[in-house]
């Protein structure tokens, strides 16, 4: 099970919540996150740039030994925080 933590983040002046996951690119969890993002964006998967729709992004994580790897985050506007948390749980994520 992939874990998810929440943090505040602003995109294009819109306050929101960034759900940081332990999901890696090209994993089953990435496919689950894509489903959540599409649901929260009313089916929109090709997002305009810039956008304030729910969106996925890669975030680099630095390991103690100096190496790094990418994990996937999901940003949503504040108004969709509860809906996003519920959708993530529905896909098997443990949300904190």
C-alpha cells in the first residue's frame, strides 16, 4: 500500500493541497493516481498549462546516501481535498 501525506501548496494563486505519495512512475499506483486525477478533473487528462485543475506531478526525493528518485504527487484545490482523500483511499492509498 502506498502512503500519502498532505501539505498546503499554491498553484497560480489558488490555495490547494498537495498529496505526496510514495508511488513511483510506471507503477500500478501511478495508474491509480491517473484515475483519481481524471475523476477529480471531470475526465480531463490533457491539462492546459497553466491550470488549476487537479494535477499529477513528479517530485524528486533525496536519499541519505545522496541518490534520488521520483515520486508522484497529486495537487487539488482546497475545495476538493475531502473528495481527493476519499478517492485515494478508494484506490487503496493510506492517507495521512
